[in-house]
């Protein structure tokens, strides 16, 4: 289709999460002759490809950035924008509240669409595409909440939702004839059978699981770790390294002043090794075992407990004595010979 005002091909920027819905939405508009490019906002929380790459036991999963895979499959350019710093306000000061975990979904969608609009205006694009479906997400994709996104992002006339367009009034791309409204859909509900059928028709069979989602803030275990981080530091702040470490290893808080991050496998040990110079860390020298990082401050009466727990997760967990090295920044290595902590002594409330 041609933009009648400029006699040029209309251009749309599509929010590409890496999931099936955004992929299909972009494809529907692309098939109408619109020039489509993708935009993906890196918040630090959607990093499932990174997790797969770290963990050896997940080697059967594709080690990829799903948003890049979608763009490559569609043959479109993808713009990845780092919003780690500006996104903090969304997480910390959610205006519309959180979901079942720490997910500020409605505020997040407003943030994404507003930033897409800013990008669109700077780069002379005409409208925005999202993969939203009415009724699919209880926090942000209900009939009464979706208009909030348009209102707060000031995109009422340029935000097109191809998968459920018939549930809403016509947008400018439809009125101008850039997009044929009759080809758009009226999907609703949480079922994905229609999307899966469409993917099959297009020949897409390697997409990210439709029922999934890459945002760690929707995960209750991860959110509990984030809440614990804030409580331990006495303020609701975080840095990128903080949120990366929250998704790696086993997290135990034996005492209020320190948390232990214990690698669960070789891949995680390799990843945590990159933080050794910044954190007090422990490891067994008498038996094979994981690297353990200490987030917080070990007091003198904490060393033995931390060493015993480290020994418990080593290959010497049934040995009478395990030797543990404790390495603190700018201090001599301290070596302790300890009896491994028994499994019964690992209290449930230590586990995050």
C-alpha cells in the first residue's frame, strides 16, 4: 500500500518481544506491503537466552536471542534499545501495581509503546504495531486496560494491534488505507490455538513457546529474590549485575547480613567466576565443588557457617572434613577445615 499524502510506502515499527504473537502481528502487516522494522527494549529482565547459554543442562534449548531470531525469520531490521536505567522507575514505582509476582505489566506496556513512539517520530515512521490480544494477559491486555496504554503513551491513533484490531475503533493506518482492516483479526482470550495454526500456515515451527514469556519479573521465585535484595540493602534499587546474578545459582540467606550464591553446575561456576574479584567467595580445595559468592558482609562468627554450607554442596558433603578457602578482597585467603553442614540443617527459610 502507498501513503497517499507522501506517495511513499508506509512504515511501521513493531514491538518484537521474541514471542509468537509479536511475530505474527508484524507478519500480517508486512504482507500488506508496509515496510516493517522491529524494536526490542533491553530492560535486563528478559534474558532467557542468556540463561540457556550459561546452564549446561539446558543445552537442548536454542541458545539465541529470540527477538533477533524473529527479525531474521521475517527478514526485517531489528533495533535493540538499552533502557536498563530508565526502566528502573517502572519496576520500582509501578503506578498501576504488580501482577502475581513483581511484574508491572501495564506500566511496562505503556513504557514500551511510549518509547516506540519517540523512536518512530525521530525516524519518520508512520505507526506502531504490537502483538497484543484482548484477554490474554490479565494485567495489561484486558478490554478496559488496553485503552490506558494508548492514553498514557498518547498513541490513540497510531497504535495498531493486528491480532485483535476488530475489538477497537479504526486507527489512522486503517482509515488512510495503508492497512486493509478486513485482513486484520479479532482474537481474544488466553488460548493460543489460532496463533499456532497461523504459525503452521506460515511455516514457522521453531518459535519460542507461546505460553511462555521471557520476563523474569513474572517468576515468583525470581521476584522473591529481588524483594530480598531490596530488604537486605534497605532501599529499592538495583544495578544490571544485581538482576543478572538473581537468575544464576542457588540463593541462600543464612543470616540477615549475607547471602550465598551457590553455582549448581559447571556453566554457572564459569559465569560466577567473572565476579570473583568483586565478591567474597568460597570454594573447596579438598574436593570438587561449586564456586560460592557472598553478597553482603561476613562477620567473624559467619565464616564457619558459610564454609560448612559450601562444603555441604561440594563432592565432599559426606566426608568427615572438607577444606574451604575464603577469599576476601584485599585480604589474605583464609582456609578452614570444616564438617559439612547436614541437609537437615539447611533451613527452609534460608532458601530464596
